């Protein structure tokens, strides 16, 4: 978008699957990153050790199609499911904050 007019930018921004950015001015990188996550269908899952604050610096990335608690545990390590009882979940996927869920929760 560094070399086009505002009118041309308006036209380009209406094109489906298009995110205009400016590498020179570093504009609109957040929208591009958001669109990439959306098209790749990825979800960030943040872990929280018991009695500590959540670690927002290192999310576990899973696909939306495979984001059950069991899939998440298997992504960390296969032996976790052998000892799994419940997971405590915060966020939009549960009715109450926090909520105890089983291995099939998505």
C-alpha cells in the first residue's frame, strides 16, 4: 500500500481474502496475523499451573478441528491421558468460570 492512492487502497481492502499492509510503515500487520490464524484454523491454548498465574508467553497451538482436552493432552505428551481425571477450563467454551471438564470437552 506504499505506492497506491487512498481510493485504490479502499478498492483493494474490499477484495475477499486480501489484507493490505505496509512493510515500510509497518501498518496493518495485526490484521494480517489475525487473518492467517483464521485461515489456518488455529487456536492458542494457555496453560496455568495450579496456584500460579497463567503463562501468556508460551501458548500451545492446536487446530480448531482437533482441540479437545484429549487432543491437547496428547500434544503435550502421550502419557498425560493415562493419569487424566479432569481439566479446569476458563474461557468462552465453558458456562462457568472456571469449570471442570472431561477429556471430550472442546
